[in-house]
C-alpha cells in the first residue's frame, strides 16, 4: 500500500474499538519473542565457563546481538511503512528459530556470533510491525494497548533467566534448542495475526483516500523537537541501566556474594519480573493521573535505590533490584505515548516497546512520507491546552 506526502489512506480499525483478542495474541508473541531473546544473556555464564570466553568476548556477543536487534529495527520499520507485509511477523520469527537451533549446536565463538545475529534479526523484524498491529487494535486506547503489548515483552524477558536456570544450566548448551518449540508456537500465532492484519489492509485499500490527519498538539517544531530529545535521553538512560543489569547482574552476584549460576538467574528473574509489573502498572496509571507525573516518579523514584544497591547485602541487593525494576519501568508506556501524541501521524512504526536495548532510539518522531496512520492518532489535549513535557496539560478520557 503506497501513500504520498499530500494524501494518505489511513489504516484504522473500522469499528473503532479495542480488539482484545488481537492485543492478547500480540502480547503472547511478544512474550515468546523476548523470552527467547533473553536466553542469550542468561546463558553467558555457561558459555563463558564452557568456552573460556573473556568479558571482552561476552561484550562482543552482546554488541552483535544489540546491533542486529536494535539498529536494524528502523530499517525494518521503514520497509514496513513502504510495503506492509501481513506475514512478515511470521517470516521474521523464522530467523529466531534458525538462530536458536544454531546456538544450541554452536561449536565456537564465530558460530555463536552468527546465531545471536540471526536471533537479533528476528527481533528487528518483529517489533516494528507488531507495534503497528497493537496500535491498530487499540481502538484509540493507546496507553492500555502499549501496556498490554509491553508487559508481554517484559514478562518474556523475565522468564528467560528463569527457564535458563531450570533448563539450560542443568542440561547444557544443547538444551537451548528446546526453545525452538516456543518459536514454532509464535509462528503459528503470528500467522493468525497476519490473517487479521491482511483484512485490515484490504479494508483500508477499498476506502477512498482521504487527507491525512496530522493535527499536532499546537506546539512549535522547536518545542516538539526539544521534547523528543528529552524523551530520548530518558529512554536511553533507562535502557542503559536495564541492559547493564540484564547482562551483568548475574556476574555481580556470583562475584560479590559467591552465588551459584542458578541462584543468580533467579535473582535476575526477580528484577525482570518487577520490570514487567512496572510496565503494566505504569500505562493505566499514566492515563489516569497524567503521564508527566509517572515519568517524573519513575526517574526520581529509582535514583536513591540505585545509589544504595552497591552497598547492600545479598538480601538487600535483591530487594533493591526488585524495587528499581518496578519503578524504572513504569514510565515506558507513558514515554512512548507522549512521543506519538507530540507528532500524531508522524511517529514511525519502529517505536520501541519496552525491551531493554542500547541501539538507536525508536522515538525519533521523524516525518515519513510513506506511512500508515495508526488509529486514535489525534491531538492529545483539547484546544487551548499545551502538551509539552514540562507544561500543565490534561488528556481527554475516552
């Protein structure tokens, strides 16, 4: 489906209602996708011990994984904007399936890099298009849709270390192949989602083209750009901290407190589970009390606990990690919805959805002449009310 800069065919939910079955299926596949991805950092201790890797080599594995799963996402989002493919989600999951099978049998460092690269490519295809589907099924309830979508990813990220402790650590590297069953299940569900998405594209193609509704919040381009830069800094800081915890928290516990690998994985699971809970709670709370307050609470609320963490004992470290995960993740939905509200109709489909990454930030808000418009994209505030990050505003409840 092609559009141009002056006239676009909006892709909207024709019933203008929240399609909960699709949201739940997207949430489930997000859980499965991020669960499989989170296995990679969870098995770092196993790979380090088995192959004698240095921390530099572990860092290089992480770099390849981050580059393919993060920096390729804008490219995948751009291609999806130009040429929507309903079954690209299922096709992308096939990359993850191949990567898991290759990682299970990888005999050395080079093939491990190839394996994590394949898994990362699957993620880069999955997230932009699944985010688009979640927005399309939201019926305008963007905060709720983002929370449902993101909680699936964060829950999957939390399950990865737990399953690694229960399956991979006791049974070895070859047991990573068992996660291919989750990839097959995800492919099956994504085909179902693709069928629904194909119908929406067909409905949009049959409707006559209308002028694109790109009404903004009434702010100057400079204010919008500054707000997006602030949001970008906030997202980067959160991703940086969570990615650091995800990749190295287990090594920290094993070194400082002499924990076993399995015990460290359980502690990481607690941190990531708290992050999932924070993401789910933050969306509806932001819709009710205001997203600005959720963002400020997430930033300022986590700071004292992060400063205390290096000086706490074992029990205190785990308790603080849970609190940090709960608080620091509560603003993810608010930040993403803020970005879409600041530039309605112009935020690319490759908006990031909660999984910690150090790659290119996906709330760029760059105008795209070839875009598909999400449902419910409208000015966030009534006329006469500004929608700046640090200005007073109110959101109309629907």
